[in-house]
């Protein structure tokens, strides 16, 4: 499971989020904490695709560096915790850097639940920098379904 998580983040770092979306179970919930352009709850593949597309528009070149993956449970209910460093260039050359924690639940290898947390003050400051540089989407409501 650790290598599978790392492989998915490697693909995301290459600009391909499809492996993450493909790992979702038919019924899932993806929740990103906070009331900001990346926050909210999604339960459909269409909403997840729109959300990932928004991330790459707001933070082009964003990269995830996996620091730790913890796995527990049985194949019918596996729990995974991921700690990653996220970084990307902001308009004007400033660097966005944050720590992301993800908590996942899988059933038979398919993701049924994801909860994502990071330092919201740092994220919101980055989104404001993107918005102040002219990308109004950075200050938009969350992309949900």
C-alpha cells in the first residue's frame, strides 16, 4: 500500500491526477478542510476532476513530497495516513510550502473516504497571492458537487 500511495503522488507530481481519481470507489467522500477555493466535500468523479483541474490552474507546478505513510487494517477496511510536504511557486516567484495530512479509508483496495488537512493560514495566504495576481478563481467558492 505504501508504494501504491507513493506511485499515485508521483503521477500527480507529473500533472496526472487520474490515478488518484481511478482509485476511488463507486461511492466515496473526499473532504478538504476549510472555506476556500480548494475546500469542501466531493462525492462524484466529475467534481473530483474539476477540483484537480482547479488545483493545477491555481498552483501550477505544485509538487508533493511524501514523508510518511501509515497503513492499518484488513483488506475490507484499510486505513491509511499520509504526511506530505507540498510546494509550488506563486505569482511573483514566492514559494508556497505547507504540510498536508491525508486520512484515507479503503475497502478492498478502493478509496471510500479521504480527509485532507493542512495549515489553512498558509494555504489561504497562497490563494490570496494568486487572487491578487489576477486569478479570481483562487478566491472563488469551493468546487463541490
